[in-house]
């Protein structure tokens, strides 16, 4: 009996994540000061990534394309929500709160990894969710190392960053 309940939960989880992603993006697009054309393009990308990822996770268990798409959509959603929070804080009268700078950093750091996952990692494992051979693992590790370096450099880069043009709270001069 618990095996049936567990598999029902496994089937529902990707759809719940996709629904939360779409709802969070809609709230961020409405509340934030997002450009309507950019919001439409980004919303379409998030919807397609999360919905196709959820469908693949429920229909093709074991295929790694679905989780990569769902993770990409979720990261893009978190980036969009963080950007909306940062832009809203900057648009409000008075100095922006300290949390706005952290939201801006989160927006900046989380925008590129989903794009890289979508454009490099998904094609490497398409269509069956596995690499063509073991030799392709080097490319995967190169992508992981590049994303880690890009994320760390984005966190530590001095000067105004992100769409809100706020200083990073953990920037290192040099």
C-alpha cells in the first residue's frame, strides 16, 4: 500500500514544482517592473522547461532530460523572482534594503546556469538521458567547472551588477 502512495507522490512532485514555478513567475512578472516583451519570452521559456520536464519525469522515468529541464526552469524562476524583488526595492522611495542587494546577486548568479544546462547538457544526453559514451564525461565536467567558476566570479565581482544595478554585498576589489 505504501508503495502505491509513494509512486503517486513521485508522480505529483514534478507537477507541483512546475505549478509553483509558474505561479511564482506570474507573481514576479505582475508585481515586479519587468518589461512585458522580456516577461513574455522568459515566461514562455519557463513554462516550456518546467512543463516538459514534469511530463518527462512522470512519463519517462529514468530519463535525465526531464530533471534537467525542470531544474533549469526552477533556477530561471528563482532568478526572475529575485530580480523582481531587487527591482521593486530599487524603485521604492528611499535607499534599498540590504536584502535587495542579495536578491540582485541571486538574480545575476542564477540566470546563466539554466541556459547552459539547456543548451549544452540537455543535447549531450538527448534523447535517452545517457551520454553517447564515457568520453563525453569530460565535457560534462568542463561544463560543471565553468559554471562553478562563473558563479563564483559573479558573486565576487565588484561594481554594480544585475538588472537593479546594485553593488554585490560580498564583492572583492582587485
